[in-house]
C-alpha cells in the first residue's frame, strides 16, 4: 500500500498495554506516527485543539483513533459520542480497544457509530496477533479521508 | 452470514470463491441491487419471515448499484436502530473523494477499494473476512 505515514491517536491509560500497542503498530511498514493520551478529557482536548493542544502543529489530526473505554476523567463512550457528533471529527475511524466484553458497552458503542470494537485478549501472544491484524487492516486496506485528501 | 451487495457478477464471484477457498465458514447471501438489499434487511415482501431472512454479521456493500445506490442503502442501515450495529464495509472501485467523504458521514464502518490485480483482490477479501468475522465484536442479542 502506498501513501504517507498514518497518524494514530492512542487513548489508553494502561501503560503496559500502551507500550505493547505502540511497539506492535510502529513495526508496520507504513511507519505510522503514534500520539498517546491517557484519559478521556485529554483525548478530547487533543482532537478539539483545546488546552495544551491549541497549537494545530502539536495536535495533527489522526487518521485512526484507538480508544479504550475505562478511562479516567471522561470515559471512552463519552469520548466516542463526542467524536462521532462533531463535524470535523466524525469521519475519523474509531476502533474501540477494551477489556470490556459487556453487551451494554458493545451495544452503546455501536449506537454511537464506533467503526470497530475489539476486546483485548488476556494472552500476550493473542494480544500481539490482534494488534498485527488491527494494524494490517486499518493501515493497509482501509481508505482514510484525510490521507486520501493529502495525496491531492 | 455475510450479505454481499454487488452488481458486478465477476467481482462477486471472486469474493465468494475467495471465502470458500479460505474456509470462511459464514454463508454468503449475494444481492445485485440496493432495493432488494433493503427489502431483505427490513424484512419486507418476500423477506418478511425473520427465520428466512436472518440478520447478517457483516455487509459488504458496493456503491454503484441499480435501483437504490450504495450510499442510500448505507444511510438507511445506519439510521435504523435494528440495523446500525451490523458492520458495513464499503467495497468499491471508487476512489472519488466525495464517495469516501459521504460514506464516512453516513457511518460506514470501513471503506476499501477493490484492487485491479486479482491476487491483491483476493488478499483484500481474506483480510476483510479475517478482521470483521474473527477480530471485530458485533453487538449481541435479538435484532
């Protein structure tokens, strides 16, 4: 697949998981740039370019958002609802990546138009495999509006 | 079950053969126009019996469809409480910016462009099946 490196916003408060996800995705051939925040409010500040992220150069639009649900300050479902309800953000694919297998969380995420819902495996090797599948699909195959626009 | 809405019969054949060759164990229901796809999903006319028209686990949706085009089908699916939880992957030859933009606005789960080269097309379909049927979690419960 061709194109510029894709930018991923990772919203994850678990440091170990964040490390694992980042390592796995950085090994993808499209050499993506990953920015991580560890609570829901920071995610919205980043996306809406508020607070510490006012400068657009410090908060470039991501091409994909990986979003945990159990987050400090503002939970992931609220972040998702806000993203999908905001004109400048709603086209960005959001992949929920969570430990929650609850029917209610899954149903709500789809009601808020999540693009994809993934449950983190407990097993390390399966987690790694899932990250590879995630990276391969969203970075190699899915077409991203911002990335396509930048190709002119 | 995978609902494939594709009017190009050659492409539909490639999709179905690829799934069969790679043991994708979900049956594929193939429709060739948008209106029939909507009738099926809304359980209208000949599709009224829910037992004969089970909800798909994944919808692969072309854009240039007869009768009702793919973007309109997508919009109706994602506006429906009963249907909005079904992942819809736009599978199209179109790289037009407007199509991509509108598909995202209507909440397509994903947008992929059919490669021209056969091997790449089959690789895409394997990846689509693997990701959406094995990795992604759909809503559970009656719909």
